[in-house]
């Protein structure tokens, strides 16, 4: 598991499974490309570890962001992260052969 902390951002990926468990930036850092850069770094790290796919659970708020970054919905989940609904999502990662 890789974890980074600073006042502007926080993200975690379980490199063994390719699951992004947390990708959060503080409100003051939103819409500056920080979350997209973090997501790209997490995907690259997962690919380096041999994963061919990243998975995550998205909130309704973040759903469009992940869709815009190539993630597809794998189904709807009930109440995670203190919300009434969340979404299982995944993305196939580029490999050296593709």
C-alpha cells in the first residue's frame, strides 16, 4: 500500500490489487489538475506492480471525474463514505504491449 499525506492531497492505492481506496484533494486544491495528476500516478504505480486494471468506489460527486478519466461503472453500491449511494468503477490500464 502506498500512502502520501500533505495538507492539499491524500491518496492511497493497494498496489497488490490495483484498488484506489482514497483519492482526495482539499477543496482549495480542486480544479487545478491535482486529483488528475494523483490518479495518473496511482494508475502508473499499479501498472508497475503488474496490475492490468484499477478499481475504486466512487461517490456521486466524483463519478463524472472518474468517467472522464476512463473509468466505467461496474455497478451501484449502497451507502459508502457516508452517502446514500456509491459506484463500483474500474479501468483497464495500458500495458507495455498495448
